[in-house]
C-alpha cells in the first residue's frame, strides 16, 4: 500500500498491468482507439523478466523517491528471501518472487523507466502535422466545389440536373481516391501500450524505422535495466497482418469500401481501423485444457468431437451446469471486445454436448435421454429445490455472444472453478437462501471462496467460520460478500 501510494500517481497511462482500474481490456481498448492508421507493429517481449530483475538497479530506482533506508532494507529482504522447492532452500540473486505480494508493483516501478524512455522517444520520433493530401484528391475536391457553386446560381431545371449528376460522379471518384497519402515519409507517429513485461508498439513510418526502434529499446533495456529483449519473440509485423497481444490477434483494416454512416452519409469508415480478433486456435486449446474435446477417426478422417469430463461426475447436476456456465462466461467476458466474438457459439456448442455426455456417463444412460430430460423450451437446465419448497430452474448459458465495449464490469480473468469442487452439497446451501455469515434469510446468495484453508489467519469472524467447518466456500449475501472483499467485514 505504501509503494502504491508513492508510485501510482507517477506511472505512465500506457502501463496497464497490476494497477487499479486497469486491465488487459484497458490496454486493448487504447490500442483500438489510438492505433488507427499505423503501418507496423512491434510485438515486444522481455526475456525472463521476473527472473532477471537486477536487485541493485531496482533498489537504486526506489532510492530516487524513497530516502528511508530501513524501508529499502525491508524491500531488499523480500527480494533476497529465497524459496523452497522439494524441501530444498534456494537463494535468490536476481528477480522478484513469483506470487509475492509486492512483486507486481516492483515490476511496474522497474519498467516505468522503459515507459518514460519510450514516451520521450515517441516525442522525438514523430514529425509532421498531418499526412499530405494527394494532388488527385485536391483536383477532384476543386471540381466538386466549382460545380456546387454553379448549382447554387443556376435556375434552369435541366442544367441543374446535369450539374447534380456531374457532382455525384465526381464524389464517387473521390471516394475511390485516398484522402491522405499513406506513404507520406514526412509524417511519423509512434504509439505504445504495456501490460506487465509484454508491450505493443504501433508505428507510422518505414520498416527501417521499426528496426531502429527495436534496436534502441534493446540497448536501453540492456544498459539501463540489465534486461534482454527477446529477439525471437519481438517481431516486426505489417499492420495488415495480425500481431499477437494479450491473447488477441490485432490488425489494421485496409478496406476503403464506402458505406453509409448513421446520418446517411457515405464514408470510408473502416479504412485504417484497428480490428481485435479471437485467434483460431484459442477455442480448441481451451476445450482441450478442459478435457471437453478429443480427436477421433471418422470415415478415415480425423475430426474433433465433444467428450465427457469424467472428473466432474461426482458433482451435483447443478454444480456441473454452473461450472460449464462459468467457463463459457469467463471466456466470453475476456474476448467480448473481439469483432468475431460470435465464433464463441462454436465453443458453447462443444461445451453443451460435453455436458450432455458427462451427465449421460454419470447416470449410465444415453445422451438423447439426458437431452430430453434437460429440455426447458428452447433451452436446457436442471431444477433446484429452494428452502421454501418451490423449484427453480438453473439454465445452461443462453445469453449470446454479442460484441461489447469496454466496461469495468467486464472481468478479464479466467473463471475460477474451485467453488464447484465442494464435496458438500452446494444445492442445499443455495436452496436455504440464508447467509452463512449474517444469518439474513430469503436472499440471493453468492459464494465466497479461498484457494487454501491454511491461508486463513483466523483473525476475522468469517475466517473462523470457514476454518471451523473445514470448508473453502462460504454462501453469503451480496452485502457480506462485498464487505469481505473490501476488508470491512469483521
């Protein structure tokens, strides 16, 4: 908290990792907003960053703003604490401890030097106020202006019609002509966004400019921060191709096709726009990681098919469907900014049939029977008995995959399935509609969970309850859940 209060206000807005109200989504949204018209991408990657942070350089950076030597010694002890692996103690001579509570902000303090270097570099790199207007576009604009003035002065209906048709022809020609010279060598710009040790630079300039930028950054990292820029992963990519950043494919449109805007005017609205896409292999890799997909032979060909996740069979039906919903919603929440977010329907389709097969294996029956049993109109779901004796239906995900704009309610973390592994019946606890902390009844419940019980200190009432019950989950009302996360719940 002390480090954050000292440094947070001094960080550059181009830094998005491990900061309040910033995330992968804010970095991607800045790219979408500010990288329009770039010609090249530089995909930056620092080799083994967290393992190679130089302790002396880091302490020197901290000393620039902090004169308390006792505090600096405490930071040094964090860095030199070492780690245990297979019951063997290992010293740490460089890097920050992975998972350490201060490692993220120390990483940002260290790389803030890079952020400020590139900020100054971009100021010196840029040149020109605007791209040059091509002579052909200027000539057409002049013709349109002359005929428009003549049209205002003409009263003859036939001549007016002829002038209107000429203006329309000239405007169509103008729409096919670039309004700015994309190869103007006198106009240069550089944009930069960073998340942890990954960064993406957008350049309006030549490929030779990009090579020089890459080399200058490499030299700065090596001489000033004692870090190595990975040559294999730091790629220079044409912006019309796809650059990879934070799990997205990023490219710039070269589509000059005119289209109508909301006000009915014809404009080339897509030319130079940044496009965010879900990579083709993302869905397949995620399904494979869940064990919901397998490669089988069919008519002499290898095809992908949904498969049962047998490790979920011991769970309640509602726990299984809630887990699938969380995994679908988690992937969608992260990739909701993508222009092709609709392809997540394929992901949902495979997950749905994986769920049917999992439940079919659980009840030793045919998949068709499970589908008929779960059918709820156009959807699928399972029924849960509530504390008042009434039943409610928990539906399989049916909210669609519409593209979203940035919202801080859109979480960019992966779904945490720990809550759905509880050995006690989650259905009974949810059905009771009674907060296990404050005792409030007849309320919608949320599940608070921890990774390990041994992480709880037992200093707060809710921790005591979880330790006593030997349970990593706690069914609480929304108000109690908010207080737990805010640290205001006793």
